[in-house]
């Protein structure tokens, strides 16, 4: 009888341990796609093709991006809003509506918008490190990497090698709820 109880106890401990192990396994591919589908804001320090710029970026809706430039001084006050198939540029009191086809496909804004909002199903490779998750893929004939904080899934950096592009991200804040979250979480 004691052997039977000991065996039952060992089996329960083993099953309990497997349950905890299963809870520790995370589908980071799905988590990356869910994160990019959300709405968020951040400050971006961008370097591309030898140019440096700083902008406040807001992602709203499925593919809407608003970039408000604060540096360099020649771009300060430039606001580019890409909403669906419309692009609006506002600068020093002037407003211009553009077609997305008028912007070069290899411009930093076009590529950043595609990286943050483009369809990613089956196109991402995810690598998990101790503190980060890196998703890599290709869009518009170029490759990219997005680096996330592993714990919060906040975007930390975007790399676009074809334009020697790097976007360092600070003040990342989700402005929409993720799947299964309620306000205040």
C-alpha cells in the first residue's frame, strides 16, 4: 500500500511539473504578430543612408502611421500621416495629400510603415534570447529585423540593412488592448 501511495504521489508530482513546464512555453511567433497588430506610440531616433532624424510615431488602426518630426531642425514640424491609401504631409502651414505611390518604396517612412503594419503571417522568423525577441522578414525587396523586449513585447529597435537604417525606440506605449486584456492591465 505504501508503494502504491508513493507511486501515485510521484505521478501527481510529475504531472504537476509538466503542467508548469507547458505554461512556460510561449508562442513568440503569434505574440509578435499580435503585438504588431496593436496600436502604440513611441519616439524614434532614425538613422538611414547617412541621415539622422527624430520623430514621435503613432500607429493607429491596422496600417495607419503618423510621424511628427522634431529633428533635425530642417524637418522640425514635418508631420506625415499615412492612413490607408492616403498620405498627408503637413509642414510649416502647408498641407499636401499624396498617393502612396509618390513616395519611394525604399524611403525610411515607407519601409517603417510596412515593417510595423504589413501582413506578417508566415513571413517572420523569430529568435528568442534571454531578454529579447527578434523577428526578421522581408518586405518590398528588402530585409528587416524588429527587436522586442521579451517580457513586455515593447518594440526596442528596427533594422533595415538595405538603407543602412536603424530606428532606436524609446517611450514605447501600447494605446490599445491586446487579446485577452481589459483596460487597466
